[in-house]
C-alpha cells in the first residue's frame, strides 16, 4: 500500500464532510486585472490590525512620514508594526471606528498623503545569504500577519521548532464573489513562489502542497509555471465546494489528516499559509516593501465596475466604492468579506486593513433580504452541511440557553463560522450569529477565570511570603535572645538586674512622659507614711486624755459635749487641788486639755449664766445660798467663785445620787426645766460676774494681797497657780458654769421622769 506521501505525489485528493455549493459569482472579477487606485485624500491606519497587541507609536501629529516608514514599533513577540502606505503628514492619532463586527473605536493614525509617494530607503535581502533569524526579523518588521483569516502574526507561525512535514499554501478562496487571491496568482505567481521558497527555508518541510479550487484554472497554470521543476512542490486542484478553504478542511483534502479538536495543524506536522501572505513575505524580503497594500475584491451590483483593486492600507471603504462607480440604494448594505463569512458595516469610513479581502455592495435582490427567523424544525440539514461534523441545531439550543458546559461538550470551538448551516437552514435561523455570541461569552468567562486564577496565585504567593518573613523574624529574635542571654551571663546577674530595672524605669518614664526621680518618689512615700503615723498617735492620745466613764454618749461625735466634759474634769481637779494640793499634780495635766475650744466654752458659760439668772429670778433665796459669788468675801475673785459654784453643784449631784429627794431643795438650779431660756441664764451669769467684779473692785488692795498671800501660803510654791488676769478669771468662771450645767443635764437625763 502506498504511503501518504506517495499518494500525494500521485496527485490524490481526499474529501471532507459536508459543504455546500453556493453560486460563486467569481466571473465578475476574475477576468479583470487588478486596478491601481488614486491615492485617497485621507488614510485611516489602525495601530493594531492583527491578533496581538499594538506597537509603540513612533511618530507624532505634524510629522511628515515617508512611504514604507514604520509608524509603530513592536515591543513584544505578539506585536507587529504598521507603516505609512504613502508619504504625507500625520494629522491625528485618535479613535476611529474599527473594521470589525463590533464597530468599536480603536486608536487610529490619520495620514494626509502629500501625493509624492516618496519611499524611505529600502534594503532588500537575499534569502540565500541571510539566516532564518534575519528573515524572521524582516517578516516581523514588515508588519506581516495572516491575510486570509484572523491576522495571526506570521513570524510566530513560521518560527517553529518541531519538524514540519507539509507546508500547505491555501489558494482555494472558496467564498463566493472573492477573487483577490485568484487575480494575485494570475498576475504575481512568481512572487508568490518566491515567498513560498522563503517559507521553505524557514520551515524545511518535506513537501509544499498548494491547494487551489478547480474553478481557477488560470491561476493554477500560473503557479505551475512559476514552480517549474522544483522538487516536492505540488499544485493540487480540489473540487469546488464551500468551505474547502477552511484550514482543517483543506488539510483533510490534501493529506487526509484531521486536526484533533483543540489542537493546531502544527501538532500533526503541518503549517498553512495563504497565498497573499506568501506574496507579502516575498515583497518584504526581496524588495523591502512592508505590508502597506493588498488586493481587494470590490463587487456587487451597485457598482459600475466590479473588480479587484490594489488598495492602500487605511483607504476608507467609501473611497474604494466610489472608485468603482458606487451607486447606493436605499437601505444599502455594505459587507466586509464574502457573503458567507463577512459582516456588515454601518460606518463606511472604516478603512481597508490587512485582512480585508473583499467589499460587497450588493443590491437588495442580489443576496436576498434577510427574512424572519422561524423555529427549528429539526430537519438536520445543518448537520449534513457542517464541514466540521458538528450538530448545529444542538449548538443553537445550548447557545440560546447559555449552557457553556454543553457547548463545550458539543465542540463549539471547532466551528469555523463558515455559515454553511445557516445557508441550508429552511427556518432562516442565523445560526452563526448565535455561535459568535456564545463564543464571546465563553471567551469572557475564560478571561474572568484566568484573572481569578492569577489573583489566587498572587494571593498564595503573598501568603507564603508573609509566612516566610514571619518565620525569619522569629528565628532572628530567637538568635538575638540567645545572644543577650550569653552577654548577661558574661557580665553577671547583678549587672543584669540593675540594667533591667534601669531599662524598665526608663521605659516607664518614656511612656508616661514624666521624668520623676527615683529618690524623690521614695522620699515622698516616706513623708506620707510619717504623716499617717503621727495622725494615728494623736488620735490615740486624745482618747487616753478623755476617760471613758466621763464621756457622755455621743461625746466623741459632739465636740461641744467633749469640751464640757473636759471643763468638768478640770473643775474637779481644781477642787481637789484646793482640798488636797498634793493631788493636783497628778490630775491637773489631764484636766488641761490642750485642744480646749475657748470659744465653745464661752458660749456654754453664757448659756449657764442665763440659766442662773432665770433661776435667780424665780427663786432668789435658792440662788443666794449656793452661789459662790454671794457667799464669797469681797476679795475672792470671780474665778474662785465659779469654782465654788461648780463644787457646790458637784456636791449637789453627789447628794442627789445618794438622796434624790434632797436635790430639789438644795440645788433647784440643777433641775431647771428644759424650757429654761439659755439667754436669760447667760444674762444672770453676766450679772453675777459683774457683781463679783464690783465687789472685788470695792475691796481694798491689801485685802486682795492678803487673800492672795493666804492662798499662796495654803499651797506649796510649786503647786500654786499662776497669777490670772480678769479675763482669764471670767473665762474660767464660764467654764465652771458650763461644767455645772452639763452635770445637771446629765443628772436630769439619768433620772426617771
Ligand atoms: S458555521 Fe459552524 S456549525 Fe455551521 S456549518 Fe459551519 S462549522 Fe458547522
Ligand atoms: S437546518 Fe435549521 S431547521 Fe433544520 S435542524 Fe438545523 S437549525 Fe433546525
């Protein structure tokens, strides 16, 4: 059995599934030479005309550029530059409607041709004298991308490391109306073969297979003539059937190989290029002419001259149509591409780009008006016509449902959007439209998934970095701690503690913003302790100075009562001193309370005096008897009189305790009713004192001296009281009176009513 290569050599051609035979209408243009057009007034050159990214702009508005001058520069492998199709001035670099089904605006350079068509210096290369890298570089710098399909950068497609069995040149051009490649082959076959030879040098294939439909006999003959006697160059004429020009379909036609789903032709050892691309490579390498023009079929019954033209890249479609005698109809449709795979445009100012092979301006009846879509009747005609062996009706169903999983399961990606299914559909369903929308959705989903995946990768990398840095910090701290321990051990524990305390103190001072001195703090603390201790001692002494038995209930809380009790105690002591001078020495210090409040005592005395006065008014005889003032000799001073009164009251109290019934008789003042007016008592006391004072003044000084001497004789010198002033005597008298009243009150409170 012959091998595949032997079968190819024998001229065998295979077939593919499906396909249709629409009217070709190629005869309108394949008999006329390619026309040269006048240079248009404006050229709109999109900065990106291929799959990939745009290059860096090298010119600015106002610059004059020469024909063939690069306007952009490729900055990565997926970029190819664009060039000035003619000499002129850069008018603008702005957004302009793109030549794309989306009609989105994209960055476009507007060039005003100057009519001189002045070339930049050119540097042709001899393919036999340069290496493949130089050839690849020239191809890229010339801005060459696929001219028969999506516009994939050619220098990437032909820069392969894998072995290539077959280089297939696509010269089928199966779509109706389009004859651009046909005319190019008829007129420039030798240039095309020169371009193929450069590709052969780059790819080193076993054989070159040029596939061309059998409705292009002139082109086929021209190619065969250009090939001559070259070995392993085969021109294979395939039956005219749409879409024989599809990449996978042509591979199957010429090699009987099928490209697996989701794989590339290179995976089965095949590289395919378009004849227009081969021509552009030849021009770029041999003549240093970048891709600045291309052959475009301008067809349609609204045109006076349907023909192929060599159009400059950037030529507005409207200029192209006008150059061919365009007569627009109402509701005129303009289609870029053929009637099967082309797309309509609304803005006729969009330019010719590197992939524009045809412009159709049909009349309303020429292609038939689009009719209303009807429901699928499951006839299966679409599946029969599909060259990719797909199930178009199932793809339609899942496209409408936006079920991307099912679309993937039914291999939507293998659809070449040839439109054969829609062409045969009796329900007039625009199937390709649904597939394009579904593909766009899938691409968007894949983009989002890719972005999410990249974001996750960045997040994972960040998390890993943070964890690594944390671990490094931990290890570093451990090392530093170990170093500190070693240093402390070396310098001694005491030094360590002192340093730690000092550091802690410094930290505290820094944190609080204060700079307290340590010694000051300690001194302040000691001072407060001493104050507290002194206060406690004082308090204890005060309790000792006031015996518990002399304190009336509530004395501790009532300072006035405490003062009265103290005065009473002093009076007792004085009395005792008079009676037993030796006892004074023991009691007097306690009687004289240092904290005696003279003011309060004076008030109490005033109250006592008022009581006495009132009593004197009520019972003059009773007052006269016990009042010391009345019984005292004139030389006795008021102080002694007060003391005597106090003593008398004390006796009365004692008597009352022993003989309660006698109290009423002997001490009527002590049991004065509670309602006695204190004011009146004070007045009486004052009167008594005044009387005493008067008597004292009337007495002769010798008497006073004698009395004093008598007193001094009665007491030892060391126990004699110091001489007192009249004010002091009055004060003491008041105190004594207060004591008396307090006692009386106490007695009154203790007696049952
Ligand atoms: S457009 Fe797609 S589904 Fe329809 S016939 Fe072509 S390849 Fe098949
Ligand atoms: S050709 Fe149209 S009507 Fe028939 S099965 Fe396909 S989609 Fe449905």
